[in-house]
C-alpha cells in the first residue's frame, strides 16, 4: 500500500478563500514502510497556465504550440529535514504538519478552462534520492472579490435595439423592416440569481422568423507568450432559452429568466494571460434567404449580489464559509451563499500520487459562491408570469 496523505483547511472546510486572507491547515501523512528520504517540504503556490495548438500550412503542414505562464506567489516550508549527512530513514507511521500563508491582496479567481487554468494548491513533497519523489497535491479555490454594490454602473438598466431591413425576392423592392429590442433591469448579477430579460420583436416585413434564442455566454480570452504573442477566444453557452416562431407583420413581447450557474466572476485585468467576460446573446432566425439577426448585451458576474433595500448593501462575511450568518446591526442577509463546483467540468481525484514532481497535476474544479436565496425573485416571478410568451401578439396590416 503506497503512502497516503490528507490535507485539511482550518478556516474553511471547502477550501475557498478570498484574496488577501490567511490560509492555514494541517497535513496528515501515513507511511507503511521505511523510506530513504532527504526531507519533506510543503509548497503553497498560485499560478496560471495557457496552452493550445494550431495547425499551419506553409509548404508543409506543421503544428504550432502556444504557451504562457504567470506565477503569483510561492512559499516553501521544510517540515522535516536531515540532521546529519544527506539522507535518513523515514519510519512507518503517522505524521502531522501545519502550514500557513497570507494570500496576496491581488489575485485572480481560480479558473479551469479548455486552453488554460488559474490554479492554487498546497503540495507536500517527500524528497527521495535516486527515485521519483512522492508528491501529494491539494488544490484550493481563491476568489477575487467583486461587490456589485460598490459601483453604481452595475445598477443601471441595459437597453439595446437593432434593426434590419429586408429586400424582396431578386432584390426587387423594399421587403420591410424588423426591429429587435431587449431590456435588462441592471447589468450586475451573482451566480445562482436569475437574469430577467424583456424582448420586443416588431416585424414590419413579409419575412417570417422561425425562432428566437437567448443565451448566457462566457467568453475566455487566452494570451500566449511563446513562441510569440497570440490571442485566442473560446466561448461556451452556459444556459439558453428558446421562443417559437414570429409571423410576418406581427409584434411580440417576450420575457424569460436565465439562471446563472456556478461560474467564476468577471475578471478585470487581474490575470495577464486569461480574461473572462459574460454576455447575453440574442439570435433571431429568419426564413428564406435573409440573414439572421444577432444582438449582444454585456453582463457582469460578481461575488456579492446587488441589494435593493435602499442605500444599504449587504455585509458579506469576508471569510467564505459553507454555513454562517452575517449582520451589520441594521439588517440581516436573507441567506448566506453556498459554494458549488463550477459547472460543465468533471473533477478527478488527486490525493495520492507517486509521481515525478514535473508531471502535470490532475484537473481540479474550483468552487464559487452561489446565491439561490438572495435573488430578486419577486421581480423574476412577475416577469415570468405576467404574460405567456406567445400571448401578446399583434398583427399589423
């Protein structure tokens, strides 16, 4: 049986921290046989990696690999070392080691993507001469706080209108105009909340629309430094909603709510090689040979939701916790956030590794705060039940 190792965190059992906080914990190591070692040390580090490849055809087809690395902090503590000579015997038994670090005040949020990751981990290494080291990794989540109540711009309503004019068959004459208008009560939301959306479609044309699709989209920007600077964008649809057809010379008022899953907050230049942004995309499919209509509204995902009770804003406990209540003496938060693993990724266990320390670490799914209870549900229910999506239909002649 190989050696086993378990790491626990003192402040938060989920291993979720805000940047600037104190992180401490304990390592429980169990060995079942004698090991000849040079020492045991604990490394706490944070870094970002970007990697992807592209195929190039310039005479001969070749594959180009783009990479970048950004290091945020590294601490190393020697918890067991040789007293004389350069090696000693580690006898079978149970060992406990403590670790502690104050996280830097400016750190990007943990993230796992298709072409890169922002990762934080505690690593215990048993340094063994002439053999592969025993390496045990315990990742943890760091969140860069983004309180949506600090900036008033996140409270402002979002409105946008796009217009398209059609031509008749064979470009003979004016085929009419179609107008797509969308409204959101504000641009700032937190995971677990709903995004209420109002849409009005005014079809002053003889062209029919087969479908309207609304999508909450996350766009990740990856930046490489090797072999040269290059930028890559990767978009994923987190949640969508579809509406049925809209006839010609008709007008429809539609409403829906998009539930935000567990996702990292919007990043504002906290990481040089990975950036995250969110949008609500509208895709209106038209029949025939006409082009489809597209529209995009920006959305900011924060770590503290907007509060609508006057000028006060909720005081969220600075230390993430899976179960706590907070109050500032004036009012209480309806419910504290819970912490859930990010959606659309699988997690692999990585707790007992007998490997070379240069091997890639196993994937880790970060956890983010979600506010299922702290939501403007009254507004959302009113929006979603005030009318059926297909009831408000007007015909124009």
